[in-house]
C-alpha cells in the first residue's frame, strides 16, 4: 500500500468520525453535514482512483 493511499484512508476515517459526531448533535448543521459528506466522497474517489492506477516500483 502506498503512503498516499494510507494517508487518504486515515483522512477518510477521520472525516467519517466527524460526520458521525455531527449527525449525533441535537441541532446538526446541514451545511456542515453536506461539507463533510463531500469531503468523504472526495477522499473515497481519490482512494479508488489511486488503487486502480498501476504502481511503479
């Protein structure tokens, strides 16, 4: 696993934790939720794109 892919996985996990915390709040901000969801999707897309490209040694 590449270093970049590992860092993206950590970022995705961190964003997911933030998203879950925000969703549990009584008055969760829809704008914060939308921003976190977009960030999480972006990280996921980058991970998929990075895992599809051939690795050069």
